[in-house]
C-alpha cells in the first residue's frame, strides 16, 4: 500500500551523473506500474531516456530526493529554441500522491524562463485525469492527440536524394545546422533542433537524415537506433522530422519517410517509429498512407493554449515524450 503522506524532508536538486542508474530504475518502474506490466521495471527494454537527456543538458535535469537520500523522482527539460518541452516526469510508485510531481515542476519552468521559451509542452496519458490536472494547474492545456506510430521496415529499393549528417566534415557542419534552423524557423519562428542534432552525433545515438530538393535542404529527420538510445534495439525512431513548407512539402515529407526507412533497412532494423500530432492532419494522413499504424495514443499539453506548429500545413514529426 502506498503511503499518501508527504515526506517533509523531500528535496529537489540537480540530477547528478551518479544518480542516473537510480533515476532510470524509477522511470521504468513508474511507467511499467502505471501501464500494468507484469514486470514493471522491464519497461522500454534496452531503450533509454534518462542518460541521453542528462548528457544532452545536465543543467536541465532534476531529481526528487527523499529524506533518506534515495532518488524517488526525476524530470527533464528540453530546449528546441523558441519551443521547449519536459519529461519524462516520473515518481517512484510508493511516492505517488505525495506531491513529488508538483515539486518537480518549478525547476523546468525556470529553465523555460531562462531560455525565453515561447511555446512549451509535454506528452501525457489522455486517460489520466490526475496527470492532466497536475499539468493544467501549471498552465498547460490539453490539445490534440499525439499518436506514436510504427511500421515494419520494408524491402524497397534504396531511397535517393538524401544524405547523412555524419558524412559532413566537421568544419562544414555549421552551415548544415544553419540550414536546418532556417527550415524549422519557417514552420515556427525560433524552432531550432541544433541541440538534438548535435546530441545525436556526440552521443552516437543514431543519425540525422538530410533530404535535398532543387539543391537545397528540403527536410531532415533526427533518428535514434540501437541499445541505450530512445529507440532501443531493432527500431529506427524518428525523434524529430520536418519538411520545408511550400508546394513540395508533401513530396519532401514522403522522401524523408522513405529515407529514414532506407537507413533503418541498411542498419538491419525491423521497425520504423515516429510520433505525430493529429493536429497536423495532412502529415498524419500521409503516415497512415505509408503503412504506419498507431501503437500508443497520448495527449499533447501546451503552454500557452495555442497550436504552435501542431496545426494543418505543418509537415513535422515529434511527440514530446
């Protein structure tokens, strides 16, 4: 039975590298218990959110520490330029309903204030009034559903018109990062995936796929694959993807999906996975037409209560988990 009494000695502090194994265990146990898994700690298999997000920005990771010194929760903020999101926010099950989640919110809000984030959000369980109510009390409001979709990696011919960020000489990468920023800025002012692209390269989490059309960047996808990444074994997970707005956006988006699948095929992966807001109706339909099927549904909560880039006409992949 859970103890619902608050821990008067609970504190929140930066998450340290030595805390990562305990924070990872809490994250798996919390999600696995909520989802009713027979072995809750097996949640996510060999995929990992905790270490990757801490390494990307240790100053944006926070731990809830009980009076006895044990890690009982954690939370992470992510900076995408003018856009930010947080999570996973997880609490050890024996500390549920004791105010731990509420204590882990102010530090991420401070990050958004420091970064001058214009649009912040999160992914949570649409079926949980407790989760929705907690985040709503901090000014986040539920909007469209977010679908986590996947499809088997097919045996098609290799896609053309794409390249890899890792193949660019280090001295030339700044120009590519600037081109990615220009593309995303056209979708939502200030949206910038530099940190995700650089973290994926620095941590060897996968690859950023680059699609060209007419001699300029037309789309890109930040992909994870392999043990210890946010994808795990056997899966190519598109953490973020986007096609340049304009008359060729639909075609470029299709090319991007094909390129990510081709890369997965080259790596011997069996599935391609990605998140999509149902508010981006054209992109959502395009993924369904490509054979993607929904594995999980959540809801995106936004602060302020505006669509941001989760709207018709935005050819963007993400899920804010």
